[in-house]
C-alpha cells in the first residue's frame, strides 16, 4: 500500500511552469480559461523548441519558409505589379539564362557522355541482334521452309476442352434418312410414269429459237430506250451504241459524298439568293452541279449568274467553258456587249475560232475596243506570218503604247541593224528607266561587230569597245533616273546575255556593275565567291569576266591568277590558258607554281623550246627555287637529254642545296643504273640531312636491289633510329625481313612500329598481310580485329575485313564498314567490287563512280584501276575511254599498288594512262 502511494506521489506535486499535458508524445489538447487563469500564457515558441531539443525531437519546419517569390502573398499580396517589378524580374531572368548558358555546354557534354556510356554498357536488344537480322537476308526459301514449327515447349499439360452438347433430333433423323432406300413410287410419280414432270412424246427442245427470241427482246428494249421504235412514241438522248460504254464512266458516289453535295448545294443556293450580285457564288454553284454530273442544272445556274452579274468577266468565261463551242461563241458575243474592256474575254473568243483569219478578225476587233493592251498586240503579232506585216503592227503598237518595253524590243528584232538602232534610241527616250533597252543595244552592237568574220581584228575590237561604253552609259543613265538595280540582278542579266550568245555584253555588264555594293576590304572574297558560283551554274563566261576584273584590281594576287588558270584549263582553250599564264608570271614573277604551270602547258603542247624558255625566265626570277630546278631536270630527262639533266642537278645541289634536290639526284642515278654514284650521293646527303627519311629508303632499296640484305637492313635500322615516326620505313624494313624469309622478325618490327606509331592503319594492314602471306588465316583475322579496335575508321582495314568474311556475310560487313569509315573511298570501291562479283553491273558502275567522287578520293589510283578492269569486262569502249579520260584529268598519285608501279624504275617517264593500264593488270 505504501508502495502505491509512493508511485503516485507525483500527482500531488506542482506541475512545471512550462508543462503542457501530452506535448511529449505529440498530442495537443485544449486549455480552458480556468486552467491558465486570467493572466497565464502558454509556452513560447523558444520554450517549446528547447523542450523538443532536450527530448531529441526534430524542430517543426515553417511551411512558409521556402515560399516561392514569384507567387507572393501575405505582406505583398495586395501590392500592384508595377513596371519596376517587371524590369527586376526581367533582369533576374536574364541572369538565370546567362548562368544556365554558361554551364549548358559542360552539362550537355556530360549528359551525352553518360548516355553514350549507358548505351554501350546496356545496348538495346535490337542492336544486339542487328547483325543476326541482317544475316536473315541470305536465308534461302528452302532453308526458311525447313525451319520447324514452334510447339509447346513449356512442358505443361494443357487441359482439353471436354465439354459435351446434346445433339438435336433433326440431326439424328437426317442421318437416319441418309442410308434409307425408297422402294415404292408416290401417287404423282405413278401417274407420270416415274417422272415428276411429264415429257411430250417425241418432242425436242429448239435452243436456236430460244436464243433468237432472247435477242429480239433485247433489241426491242434498246429501241424503246433510244426512241427509234414506232410504238414507243417517245425520244431520248441516249446513244444506243455508246450506252454500254457510258455505263463504265458512271462515277458511283458514296452516301457521304452525296450528303456533302446536298449540304453544299443548300449553302450555295442560300448564297446566290441572299447576294445575287456575287459572281463567285454563281460560279461555285455551277461547278458544284458540274461535279455532281448535272450539266443542265450547271448551265441554268451560270446563265442566271450572267443575268445577275453581267459585268463580271469570270462568270461569262465560266459560262463559255460549260457549253460547247457554238454556244460558247454566242455567250462570248453577248459578253463583249457588257464587258467590252475585258482582255480575257476577247482572247477566249479568239481561241474558239479555228480559222486564222477569223482569229485575226476577232483580235483586231478587240484592239479597236482595247488599243492599250500589250497582250492583245502580242497575240495579234504572233498570228502574222509575214515579217513586214508584223513590223507594221508593232510600229502601230509602240505608237499606241510607248511605255511597253516588250513591244519596242520585238520591233527592234524585226528591223535591220541600222533601223534597229533608231528604234532602240526612240525606246530609250520613251522609257528611260528600262535596263533591258540598254542591254539590247549592247547586244545589237556586239552582233554587228562579230557578224563579218573577215573584218580586221583592230576594227572588231574598236566596235566591241563601244559595247562597254554603251553598257557603262546605260548604268549611269539609270542611276540618274533613280533606277537602282541590285548587284545580284545585274549578275543575272549578265548570265542571261551569256546564255543568249552575247559574251561581250556579259563582260561589259560585269565590268560596269561587279564593284557595286561591295565593301573595299571584302572585294576579293566576294568576287572569288561570285566566280565560283557562276562556274558551278555553268556560266563560264561570267566567271571569266569576274576574275578578269578582279585581276585588274588585284594583279599581284597569285591565288587569283591560279583560279583564272584553272578555269581556262578546264573550260578554255590552250591559247587562252597560255595568255593567262603569261600575264600571271608577268605580274607575279615570284610565284613558282605559275611558272611551272606555264612550262608544263608548253611541254604538253609539244613545244619543248618554249618550255625551256619559260624555265630560263623562271630561273632569273627565282634562282634558288628547288621546284623550278627539278622541273628543268624532269623536262630534260623526259626528252632524252640525260647529260644536261645531270649537269642541272649538280648546279642545283650547289645553288639550292635542299634535301629534295639531293634525293632527286640519287633517284636519277638509280634510274640510270649507276648504283655506286647513287649510294655516294645518298651518303653525302645523309651527312647534310640526317633526319630525311627518304634518303634511308633509297639507300636501303639500292642495297636490296644488289641482294645485299645486311647493308639494306643496316640502312633501314639507321633510318628507324633517326626517323621513328616514318611509317614507310617500318613497312620497308618488314618487307625486307619477309623477303629474307624471316617472318618472325618482320612481325617483331611491325609490332615495334605500332608501339612507336599507335593507331596507324598502314602498319596494321601490313601486319595482317604478313600473317596472310605466312599462311595463318586465323592469326590474320585476329590481327585484323585488333587493328579495327585501334583504328575503327580505317578504310584499308575495313576493306580487308570485308574480304576476310565468307561470301554471304560480306554485304552486312560492308554496311558496317561504310558507317564506321564514313563512306571511305577504299570501302566504297570494295562495295562496288562486291556488286561486280554478283553481276549487278549498273550498281557496281554507280559505286565505282562514287569512289572517285571527291577531290581527295580522285587521288587514289587503285580505285581508278579497279574501275578500268570492270569496264573492260562489262562495259563498252566508250565507258573505258571515259574512265581513262577522267583518270588522266585527275592525275592520281597515291594507292598501295599505284605507288609501287609508278615509282618502279622500269616505268620512268610513263604517263598516267600507261601507269593506269599497268596497275589494272597488276591488281588481283
């Protein structure tokens, strides 16, 4: 009992000052005034927070603590949103956008990287099975049919549907009667002698009479329909011959279309009744009835429209269209009584006439009513067959309509040159704002100057200079009359003159207007861009004129001269190219490329002395130019002057003394079979240029030709030590070991080369070739897979990978190769060869063309050789000649087989065509 008292002793104790019943367990009760007294307050927020902290409870978060400032309420809820607030919001928004833009690039890059990593780690099922799906394309029909049907593989017993149904009595009775036989005849059968239908004795059915009766009934029906029967007493417009044919042309409309037509008819009916003077409403209503097949109703409606809207030419024209020709003539005759000033009605009336005289009569009647219509005058003149009659009409036309440029120009074309000048002068005075008249005057002067081929050149040039002055004066007069054509408009006019066989007028327009609206610092770029765009459109004369004007302004720009020379080389003659190059080297004597182009063109033309003369002038202007020295050596060597070429090389080594000249000297001696002199030259050059890799290559190749493999190996080793980044050196060293039957050492050299030059497709391709030549197909395939992992965009490796696959899988492999290599030219050529193997000739030809489409791809000689082999087998001689022509124009220099053939000492001095044929024979 005492223990109970001690346990409840706290009930008699006073409560703490801040005690609230149930607060510790989260309960909230109510407090009355009697509990707290008149002046007692509840615990403050600080006291409650302190008590909760002592008990380890979390502090309640104020729900308004993170209030959205854009949705203000409370203190600012009743304030007005003023302009200052709007400006502040815009400033904050601009700051937010700037901060977001600053971080956007990094954020997007990070998101793209994460997405790519996620897709690489967890690819879609569709991507995983893509190669298998592509493999289905080679499955034959027989293999597809042999695929077993899918059965129940779940190993679960399915419950059979064992429901039963009661069979009706009718089925049972019917099945019972199937097997019964009747052994007696009924009463009717006994009376007819066993037949249910009695037959006449000895009577035969005449089927001919039945057929004639049927034809007679059908003819009677047709006569009744056509109204030819005397007993019918009625006539219709049905054509009996075309009756059955017309049935095929009946358009069966659906219920929806019929309903739409009815609703539209109601709308148009309401429209023409509410506004009968509205011509488009009558036209639309008539067109609706025409569409519905009710031509009579359509003609009635359009007739009512003509009565209600007699001043509308469209209503009359629609009425004429809905009637036949004879009725249309009557309708248009009534139309000109109401709308006599309508050109369209008069032209429609003329079109209805079949006779030319009748057309002329209608048009001249129209000109009496509308003398100021250019279109009527043009139609009238076009009907005239005599130039004199047309000239008389046009003379009258320009008197009536002096502001029509078309009529003035047409009249000038019909006149003689002298009278045409007078006509154009009158036209210029009548229409001073027309640029077409000035251009026509220039073309007339050009035509007059070039009409006589026996005219002296000086006289012709003086007359052509007048064309330039005329166009220049025209541009000046147009500016004075505030006619400002844009620069693009003038260029279009120049192109139009070129297309109409007036090149001098085109050039005059370019001279007078090409500098318009162009800033001084942008002139060169703008003019070059204009010339290139004109060339792409096929306007060579315009491009030539623009470049000629640009060269007058910038005569010292060698790139501009190069563009002009390239233009003449592609589109001009040999004489025009020589003229451009002569001017180019005069204004840019330090431009070695221009000197070399000039000398090469002289040499290709067969004028060797002129080429020597050009090179001599080039020596004077550029005494230390290695390109000019080497060009002179090549010129003499190609023409059999070997001694002169050797002397030139000696002088070049003294004057220019460059690594390339030393290399060419060694190559020249090697080509002549003087291996000792070549090795001596290489040794001297290596003492001067120890970092030039080609010298080591030449030295090693000479030793290799002499079967001195240790010396060649030492040369390549020295070269690899001095130039470890040179890929060709590694390949040559590997081939030397392979030639010496040391394939293991060749592999080691290539492995070392790949370590020094990572991600090098040439070294990987050579390594694959070593494995293939060694007979290890599996090792070659593994090496190829490793190479594609390190060089995923390599065209050479993808081509080898395609051919390494079995024939059914090559097509899918080629698709992967094209995607990964981004349409590499070598892969494209491989795809063409695949089509070639499948006898798809046209597709193969298209893909061969694609393999040499770009300027970079045209430099690969192997692709040209494969195309030539293809055309020799499946093409015509014209196709073969076209391939050879394009290859010679492209002048390729690269390719695995092309370089080995072109640089062979046996093929020195051979042209592109001969090298192409040799490469085509060497390919396999």
